[in-house]
C-alpha cells in the first residue's frame, strides 16, 4: 500500500501523462513507480530529501517538458535502480520486458574503478550513444536526469558543482541542441553558467531584471503594428517576445568584447502561424519587411534548408522603433513544436512511433554518432575521441554544393579537405587541390554557405600531418591522424630493425631502462623516437652506436656495484651518478677514492663537499646536510672542497615525493604539470591511494637543481596536493 503522500505524487504524474501523451498505460507507470519507490526506500540525497524524489522529478520532466511516450516515463522512474540499488537489469527485464530493460541499461553509467576518469567518461558516452542509436529514448532520459541534477546542484561541494557544470556545458547542452530540445538546452546552459561563472551570471541577471519592464514595453510597442497588419490580412497567428537566455548574452559580450549596454540584439520576437503552409511564412516575412527595415545579411532561411536537427524557421533582423535591432522568427505551429521539443515532436508527429522512426535529418545525425564511436581508430585516444566529438556537436552549419549541385551540410569553418573526406575517405586521402566557385584555392581555405566545390585528386598524394591543424570535422581529423600514425609506425619499425642489426653487429648489450636513459640524454622522448628518426634518415645510427659504446665504457665499472635488489631510490641515485665521470678535488681531475653519504644522498647538480674518512676515502655530502654542519664544528680540517665534473646539456635523474587528498584527474594534472615545464621527461611513477589520500614518487630527468625546484613549486600549486619534497629517503 502506497503512503498517501506518495499516492498524491503518483496521481499527479499520471495526470501530467494523460495531458501530454497520446496514450498512457497507467498500470505500467504505477508498477515502475512502486518498484522505484521500493528500491530507493532507504536512500537519501545530499539535500536530505528521499532519493526517490529524484527519479520521480526526472519522470515529471519526461512527461511534461519532453513528452514522448509512457515507456519513457517508466524508464525515467527506473533509471537509477540498476546502478544504485540491489535490483539489477535482470530484475527489470523480468518485470518490464526487454524494451524497458535495454533503455535503462543504455542510460546506466559505466563504473569501472580500474580505468582512468578520462577513459571511463569516453566509454560512458560511447555506450550511451550507441544505445541511443538503437532507441532514442535513452538520450531523452539522460537529458531529463541531467536537468534535474542541475536544478539541485546547490547541495553539492563546489568542486563537484563545477565539474558537473562543465560537463553539462561541454556535452549535454550541445546534445540538447542537436536533438532540437531548445528549452532544455537553454536551461542547461544557464544552470551551468551560474556555477561556472557565478559573478558574471549574477551581474547579467540583475541587469536584465532591472530593465525587464522597459524591455517588455518596447516589445509591445514593436509588435502592435505587425499584429494590426496580420489581422487585416486575416492571418491566424500568435506573437510572443522571446527573451535571450543569460548564457547567450554572456557569449555575445565575450565574442564581441562589448559590455551589456552595447549588446543591441537582445530583443527578439517570434511569430507562430496557425497554418501548415510554409509559403505563409514568407508572406508574413514580406509584411514585417514592409513595416520595419530589414538587415539583408541577417536573413536566414531554415525552411528551405532545415538544420540537421530538423529545425525550420525564417530568421530576420529588422530596425525597430528608436533604431533598435530586433530579431524576428517566423514559423508554423508544427515548426515551433519541433523547434522547442525537437526529437519529442518528431516522435509525436509519426504515425508509427517505433524506436527507430526518425526523421531523415535525425537519422543522419545518429549515423554520424555511430560513425564516430564505432569506426574510430584503435590508435585514437579517449581524449582525442571526445575532443573530436565535442568539436562537431555545437558548431554552426554551412550549406555547400558539389559540381553536380548536390547539397552537403558541413560545420562552420570547414575546408576543402573536410569536404573531400565528407564525400569519401578515398577522395580525402588523395586530394591535391580544390576549386571553389571555379577558382583554385588552397586546401586550408574556409568554405562559406553557397560555395560550389570541386576536388582535384592525385593517386600519388597522401595525407599531410599539417592538414589536421585546419580541418574541423571528426571524419577528416581521424583519417588524417590514423594515416600519419600508421606511416610513423612503418618508419619506426624500419628504424628499429636497422638499430637492432647495428647493435648486434657492435656486440652491445643494452636493456630497456638503459636505452631509455640514453635517448633522454640525447633529447629524445623514448626509444620509438629514436627508431622513427632512424627510419626517416634524420640521424645516423652508426654515430649513435659510437656514442652508446663510449657511455657504456664509462659506466661499466660503476654499474657492477649496483645491487640487483636495490630500492627504487637507490636505482635512480645510481643512475644519476652514472652519467658523470667522477668527482673533482680542488679542480683536479685526478681519480681518488670516494663514496656517497647515505644521510643526504647527493646527486649531480647538488652543492657538495667532501669529508675525509679513515679507510673509506672521501665521503661526499650535500653542503646543507645536517651531519656536515655538525662536522664543520668538530672536524673542519677534514672537510675538503669537491665538485661534480662538467656535464653540459646532460639530464640528471632526480625524484619527487608527493602526498595529498585523492581526487579524479589528480595524477593526470601532476604529470601534465611536470611534462609541460621545459619538456621535462618522466622516467617512472609510483602512486598509492587509500581512504581518500594518496602518496607517490615521481622519478624525473632534470637539468639542474633550479629545474627541479621549479617543478616542485609548480606541483605544490596543484589542487589536492598538500606536500611536495625532494625524494631523499634511502
């Protein structure tokens, strides 16, 4: 028996469903409601309210603001059950069947604690989108889920607020745009804007509210003559002022480098016609243009050429009273429904509301998603995949033509290379030139709507790595990237084969660590860099072999003293010292018996002194060693000046210990901090995490102590890091 307060919620949900959906299976929604309530009965949200309120509100969003069907509402009620409760997909499948189980499974996050956040995130989206290809309702539930989460974001810590808000702005809002869900998109953007740029949000909101009455009065004044004329022409219509949402205004201020007072196109009016005749929109456009002077370059015809998400409307900007610019949108009622509710409207206008009954435009976009996430290169990293995906999500579109007059829709900023790959990958790979409107242009020429493009190819032409710098489509980027990597791999394999033959002939034995150290000393990232340089004939392998032989002879004696079971620290200290040829005493290069003090473990680059011992020669200490300070008091006469030999342009191995509070992305942030400072190379990383805390050791290559100290200081500024120190433990 459902408690009265929950019975009221169920009744409210069913009422909304009956109002907005074509048909409602009350039993289905009731059973989903009851299972969700039971599954979440012990769960509490961060806000302190019962967790069940979340799936309930998500279901209300689906029923009221997106409104596809009753199955979507049931799935919204169940969307967190499999992820957060004792009930699994198997239970949902048994109770509700395959369709609902598959939708819920598609909307369920991947939780793989053994993968990096970046990889997990990319796979989340991949799973989500491939599920969406099979059933569009998967994405509808995710939109509703994210919308309610954004509406209740205030209860989370600031760090999580900003992470979720950024993801919303980067992924979910552009998704909503692609799906034509204008209202959802606007609210997601404004909510994210509030948490990412709170001061700017509050400033714009305050300024807009302060002038609301003034703005409403102006819009009323602007509309009156249009309404009068349309009634005279016996055109059935409705006119509404369309307020610009805050994030849109902020973007205009940033892009145009202007204050709010100088953003003149914040006035917008929408004319919705009660007709299904597209030509009536053009008639009304003519009437508006007679009343107010239009700005020709601001006219956009999305009726003849709809956007990829199916959006249709006429846009024009006119000069209204007092010389203020006003944007006017003209559309039919059906166009308006599609513009506001996107895929939901497409769904409702279908006679056969099957999961795959998309409009042509929507089907095209779904195929684009499939292409990205199913056919991407194995070499393409999750980061590259998501960057390409985000790049193509939210770009404006241009409309260009083939020589035969076929229309192709490309993102704004596209080039002839993008166009060529859009036609066919084989054409893209062999493009050597292009004609735009009959004139030869460079391959990086930016295309514009209305351009007619002819591609010139050559069998001898192959992709150029420089192309990736200016292409904008994922298809072009991934093909270029894949080809370049494959060519590099071939050259690297050739170089490796040459190197191994040379090594074998010279009778040199070198392990992977020794090879890594050797290439680092010669300004290379890794062994693959060496192989690639040999394959491309950029370096002479014989010269490198000669250098390697010389180094091997210098380090042979000292390497014998290294114990097989030495600690990580002992290994890196020994390696650091191995690149020097000895210690100098009073500027002399003569050899003398010496060893290194375990109390301070000096390495090349440290300021050092020697302490004369009995039987052990001279023991080398760092000048700031606590023991050497004490020795200066008791045995000054036994302290001698020593120095490291000159090793110009050499890389020294050093170590850094780091500890702090664990968080997602911390390891990536630290490694990025290190590697981006003077192209510092990292030899090894050892990280341990427990109970929200972490500690780790980084073994890195540095030029000198100044270089090391600079890195330590930069790491110290990394969010989450509480302690950074030089690795000095033996």
